């Protein structure tokens, strides 16, 4: 991966994760009691706006990586296990994120949200494991051109 692409992927992944985790913290621990009931923290809507925006960027980057990284590395049989796991997690996050916009039934929405954020939190170690193991293996194997 070229250094510029790597920087964008890491930046968007970090912002996506931090905004999702930030929303969870604000939603569960930063609510204050008010005269008319619980008052949400101002962090909550801003975290979700940032998160939704980063979601678009993540989908755009997935499209780019599909052509320049995922396809070529798959054909080279490099880091297939951690790569396939990362792609699967990203696709489920993208699908469940999309559903969160449109599912109106409260019970279904709560279930989808829980799946989404549990998988999202677990996505960070999956991403880091892919970065570390794939790079190590690539260094030990034949040199591959930056894509
Ligand atoms: C959501 C999908 C994916 C993302 C976000 C992703 C991201 C990354 C990142 C950030 C690196 C580190 C690059 C570096 O430090 O130079 C990397 C390396 C690597 N990835 Fe992926 N990856 C994905 C899917 C895949 C798949 C499906 C495969 C293989 C079938 C794969 C194979 C590799 C290999 C071999 C490397 C070592 C460096 C290189 O050869 O470019 N990746 N990936
Ligand atoms: C490709 C990756 C991802 C995409 C496309 C995505 C997309 C979305 C979308 C569209 C929403 C709904 C926003 C709204 O209701 O205004 C959402 C909500 C959320 N996301 Fe993600 N997300 C991704 C990854 C993550 C990750 C890594 C986390 C980890 C912490 C996470 C945690 C959350 C949380 C906590 C919510 C709020 C759930 C709720 O409303 O109950 N997401 N996401």
C-alpha cells in the first residue's frame, strides 16, 4: 500500500472507531439529570455526525482498496485470513450502519445497533492484527510493489 493510502485508511479507521466509541461513552455515561428528565451530552450528536461522515469515507476507501489492494493481494495469496476477516467485518458494519438509518421498529433497531457496535469495537483489534501480521509476512516473503 502506498504511504498516502495507508495514512488515509488509518486516519478514517481511527476516526470511525473513536467517534463510535465516543458516542457510546456519551450515551451511557455523560447523561445529566434535568428538570424534565435526562439531558443528553452535547458530545452525543456531534460524535454521531462525525461517525456518519466517516462511514461515507470508509465506504469510499473500501471501494478504492477493492481495486488496488484487496483484489491484487487476494490473487497473490497474501494475508488472506486476516484480510478476509477484515473485509467481512467491514461489510457487516456497512450493512448494519445502513439499516440503522431506516429500521423503525424499536426492538429490531436495538438488536442491530448492538450487533453494530459490538462488531465495531472488535473491529479495532482485527484491523491492527491485519496491519501487523500482513506487513510482517510481506516483509518475510517476496517483495510486493506498493499498490
Ligand atoms: C477492509 C479491507 C482491508 C483493509 C482496510 C486493509 C488494510 C491494510 C493496511 C492498513 C495494511 C498495512 C499497509 C502498510 O503498512 O503498508 C495492509 C497490509 C496488507 N494487506 Fe490489507 N486490508 C484489507 C484487506 C486485505 C485483504 C482481503 C488481503 C488479502 C487477501 C490483504 C492483504 C494485505 C497484505 C498482503 C498486506 C501487506 C502489505 C502489502 O502487501 O500491501 N488486505 N492492509
Ligand atoms: C465501515 C464501518 C462503519 C460504518 C459504515 C458505520 C456506519 C454507521 C451509521 C450509518 C450509523 C447510524 C448513524 C445515525 O443513526 O445517525 C452508525 C451508528 C453507530 N455506529 Fe457505526 N459504522 C461503522 C463502524 C463503527 C465502528 C468501528 C464502531 C465502534 C465503536 C461503530 C459504532 C457505532 C455506534 C455506537 C452507533 C450508534 C448506534 C445507535 O444509534 O444506537 N460503528 N454507524
